[in-house]
């Protein structure tokens, strides 16, 4: 069988598999799988409010035990030597569950790992925060100023509303808790003092600091700030009970509401728990609490990939998925009045937080239908308008915000703060948006918006020829997005920027003929290779090379052959995390990716080289 026939057979098999996975409402609901954090926090919150769903708790305990490494640690990715913070979170949750004793051999191994790696004092600030809520770690000194951010007008440089929307949903409840230094404790709360390595931390102090700021003025402004933070939480609770569809934000919100006097039996807290429970996903050997279902993202990418594989618009899979996506376009609201349609969010329960990446993905998936159907055309036109409006002054695109202030980082020297609070232009968002505008709207460098975007990419290319991708792993992802975007708007392959990137990609090819990048790249902010290739990374690189080369090269054909072979074996090449969330702390194995990106790359190969074989 010649290569093109093998590719066509694989494409047909992927199409059949994907169609079988589709839900009745037209969506694709693949698992958004991350590390132990959400499973651990769910156990802790259930025990904290004595919501004793023993079946769920046991499922999550089983998940944590399955995911523990033989070293005693919990990892975020295969080549991780063990992550201290998630190990502490999992260890604490298992003790909270009441099903695992401290004398358990697995717990002993975890304790040894924790102490050898710096103990509780060395965990991530978010883990310290969780522990402090339960009197397991000292609340840090908390200057009253951050709470006062709630009182500053939106136009002020340090306003609460200058933060990215993702951070605002987490920061509003955090401001309340940090100011009040709220703690809670009950019969389920374990003792973990033995995990400290420094005696000075072992005595947990609840005393407030900065007494000089207990003035009537500060007290009044604090009350106003707390009230505004509470209102922000309430206003952003979704129909499913979660805070903006994020489990992580909802966990913090529950504690914040408890600190304000809400009873655990109150509907708002009970509904929040039900909302998080709805994120439970059943895997082959365990159950996992997703941080936020990736339904819109997965559905848009899957529908687009099917269309690139020549599945027609009349196919029920395309029609039903497009109808589903159309129904979830968010409205633009000003002063409580709807003034138009805007973009799309990540999850189907998200009604208030559109982002550039999901919007370009949905628009890409519905472009063809917009040409023949008025309903789609109106929705599509509004989405494109919103996408254009989100372009930054520097020419690039960010995720949630426009022209985010880069100066906020100077005032808040908090771990990972820059990675979340600041929302600058990125290569992946800019590249994918330009690729959409070029491939679907047929725009090129004669359009000033395109010219600005391409110039941003050229000016932000790394010295080695790569680009860093914010929401994928990592330099391969950013480079794929940048180059395919530039090619779609007419940048020639002999352009120095493209040649530089092409040479870099060929340089990092692995001996097995594929490509693989470690999640450590995200932490170190430099390319770090994996010891093995992944199907997703190889698909991204081969897709990039296809966009550059008029004829198939040896590297392209080797990559295609590997994709065909590796899809037959379900191993770490398919399951290694290739999605990024928070450097060093949150990585995603999108279960959709093992089908979407190979299908897209194989289809692009046939479309471009169908006469070559």
C-alpha cells in the first residue's frame, strides 16, 4: 500500500472514531485531564463542609493512589521527578478523606519525598494558601492594600479590573480570605506538622499584623472592598453553580462565602459543590474532577478537523456540532443591557468569559456554513468583529484581555503572578488568529491588521528561530502557530523568519524521526526535549513543515510514517501533556488532541501533496 492510501485509511478510521464519540447534542466531551490538584481539593472541600458523598470521595482517593509514583511523589508529567506542591496537596487530601492512615506505606514514601524536598515551607504559594485555610500553615502577613483594589475605579492603573479575567475570578475570593485570614477546622482536619522542616513554622499563628492600619478609614474601605468582592463573586456564578466554570475558582469562593457567614447548607454553597461534581469525568481506571470542561474548545477543533478531512457540511456530525456552537456565542453586555454578540468561551457552562482562542476556533469551524446560512453568517460576522476588536496596540492578540497592563507585575511579587495576572500578546494566539484571518477571510499583508500581527510575530521570534506558546507545550506549539499563521497570509517560505524557524525545527528532530518537548520548557522558558516523541508534537511540526514546503521532504514523510505507526499504540506518546495552564503547576492532557492534530496534519498532507507519491 502506497503512503497516500495508508494516510487515507487512517483518516477514514479517525473520522469514524470521532463520529462515534460525538454526543447527542452535537458536542464532543473529551476529558480535560490535569494533575492531582482538583481531585485533592474536592476531597478537602467535601470534608470541610461535611458533604459526605462517600462514593465520590472513594473514587477520588482511588484516583490519587493510582497516580502516585513509586518514589512516593505525585508528578505533573512523565519526566517530572516529582512535584512538591501537588504531593503535599494529595497527601493532605488522603488524610482528610479518613480512608488512608498516616501509617500507610504510600504515605510514608510521600512524607519522605516532601521532607527531602524542603517540606511545607517550600511549596507553591497556592498550596500554602490552601493549608492556611485549615490552620495547617501560617497565614502570611497580608497588607490591607490589595483588598482596597476593589475600591479603585476601572480606569486606575492598579484597579482590580486591570487583571486578566481568569485571575479576577480567583482573586476576588482570595482578597476576602487573605484580608480576614479565615481558617476552618473540624474532625476531618489532619495533622501535618511533621512535614515542616523548620521549627519556627510549626507553631501556627493566627495573629494579624500591620496593626497601624486598623484606622476607621481603613476599616470602612475594607468593608466596602469586601462587599464589592462578594458582589463580584455572586455576579459571576454560572447556572451550574460554579464561579465562571472553573473548579479552582469555585473552591476558593466556597471558603470566601463561609468566611462571610454563609451556612454550608445555603443554596449558593450546595450548588457550587454540585457544579464541581458535574465536572467529574470517568476514565478507564479512575474518576477525575476536571478544572473546567473543554467542551467548546474540543467541539470547535474537532468539527474543523473533520471538515479539513473533507467531511461535508451536510454531514450530521458537522451540522449538529455547528448548531451546538452557534447556541453558545456569548452576548456583549453593557450596563445590564445586551448590545450585541461577541466571542465564545472555553466551557459550555461559561456565559461571561469569552476568549480569543476559542473564538477563532469556533469561527474557523463555522466559516463554511456562514457562506450559505444567514443565521451562521450573522453570528460569524459578529464573532469576527469581536476578534478584530481584541487586537492589542502592539499588533498581537492575548487570551482574555486587550492591552493588559504589564506594570502590574511590579507591584505584586507573587509566585507565578506574571503567568496569570498579566495577559500580553502571545505567539500562539497571534499566530492562530492570523491563520484564521488568512485562510478563511483571505486577508494578506495588504491589510493593516495583518501587517501589524505579522510584524509582532517577527519582532518576538526567539534568537534560535522558535516562538514560545503560552497555552501549549511549548516552543513547538508557539512555532507551529506562528509559522502556519504567517504562511496563511502570504509570507513566502524563503522569508528569513520562516527559514530560521524551519532550521530550528529540523535541528530538534529526534532520532526516531519525530518530535517531543518536555513540560519543563514551560518552567525554564527554554526549549527542553523529551526523551521520546509525542504524536501531538510530531503532528504540529509536520503540519508546520507542510505549510513551508511545496514538495514532501524526508522529514515530513518520516513524521507522517511515525504518526501512522504511533496512533496504533496507546502509550505515553499519546498521553503526555501538551497543554499548558500554569508553568510548573498545571498541565493538561487533552484527550481530544490524540485524534484532532493527527487528523489535521494527515489531511493537510493529502491536500497539498495528493499528486506526489
